[in-house]
C-alpha cells in the first residue's frame, strides 16, 4: 500500500506533476497556435468584434499565461517569490475555468432563444461560481533550495467546493442544452443540427474533466495529488468552450432558419446577420428578414427601346396584359 503522505512519495509525485504540466503546456500551445488565424481575423478587423468574444479571448489567454507561469515555477533555478507566482497562476487558472463555463452558458442561452428566466438563472449561477473561484489564496508555496518552488499546503475544502460547483454548473448547461435540442418547439435549423452533432460532446468533456479533478481533491492523497487534475480540467474546459465558440462563429446560414429568430439575429450567434428591412403596403407594416442570394444574370431579360427582347423574337405585347399596367412578363 502506497503511503501517499510520505516525503518520498510527495517528491516523486512532484516530479510527475512537473513532467505532466510540461506535456499539457505543449498540448495547449498546439491548440492555441492551430486556431490563431481565428483570433487574427478579429484582431485585424476582418470580422466584426461582438461582446461575447470578450469571454472567448479572456478564456484563451488567461489559461495561456497561467500555463506559462506554471512552467516558470517548475523550471526556475534562482530563488524567487514562489507564493506570488503561484497566486498569479491560481488566479488566472481559476478565471479560465470560470470563463469556460460562461462560454458554454452563452451557447445554452442562444439555444433557448435568450429566454429571460434562463438568463437570470444562469447569471446568478455564474456570480456564485466566481465568488468561489475568487475566494482567496487556496495554496501556499515556498522556495526549497536545490528543488525550487514547492507546494506546501492546499485548501482542499474550498478547492473541492469550487470544482463540485463547476461540475454541477457544466452538467446543468449540458442538460438544458440537450433538452432544448431533443425537444424543440419548432423544427431544427442548421444551427441546432450543428450544436447537436458535435456541441453536446464538448459539454460532456467539460463535465468529466471537472469530475476527475473533484475526485482527486476529495481523496486528498497529498498536496500534489490533490491538485494534479486541476490544470487538465482547466485546459479541457477551455479548449472545448473555445471550440464551441469558433465552430458557431464560422456557421453561415444558407437560407431562412426554422429556429427562432432570436438565435438567427442574436449577437450570441457570434456572427453578422442580414439587416431587417421594412415594407409598407396600404397602411399595413410588414417586417421580414431578407437574405442575399447569388445574382444570376441569365435570369434577367434585356429589352430594346421598342420593348422587344434582345436576341429573341419574343413579342411581349402578345402576352396577357395586366389591367393595372403593361410590363414584359418574366
């Protein structure tokens, strides 16, 4: 039976933790680099920046800086303020977890057509989530000569509560999204099919990642093993949440949607939509959404000054003429 509380085992776990963090850093840098073109489209102005993208960018780069800070803490050779560095890493890491849940919540709000009751409910849940994530310093680190920065103690109680909350939160948005997609009041649009085909798996991955982290914290084997699954949970949640945002941002409607118009024209869809135009006829105000369609010049006939079709012997005057006005038939 392994004595998890022994010094030898803690040192061994610390070495495994360092190697694991380097592997995770490489994984996230690969994910970040392969999707950098998407970020550049908004930075360069090729795509219009909308407010939900704030959470997307904060999520990606908070986690990136947190992982860089962890790599510095694991590889530093001269004495530094380990407590300050780990506090920085913890704050950005927790922020990444909270922002990932916000990004997934925005997808759920979009699927529910921005239902006001659901919005209020999720906002309250998000506020409770962040109150736990920013509760305070949950671990202490110190410099050990010849070893570097070492995690001395962790507040497993608050950490466990935070991750249980995150796990329940992700499960809630998963169930809400699945329910709306499985039992829609209207027919499914292409947007709904997109979320249903691969979006739900992202919600499930985020839930399972937080579940694993919660199990390790509740086991409380030693200070290292208690937090070893925290970083993978943050990385998994961030990657899947950002992929949800990118996939839906690249979604382009090819015609009128069956899904409620609030999703079609909402800023939560992370994309630009066609403007609405109004037409008035006999005092009745009619509002409709227009969609541009490719112009086919062959569909339009050209007439000469006499009203005859160019390049044809077709006589428009020989056709039935409307009582209101005369015009060549189409």
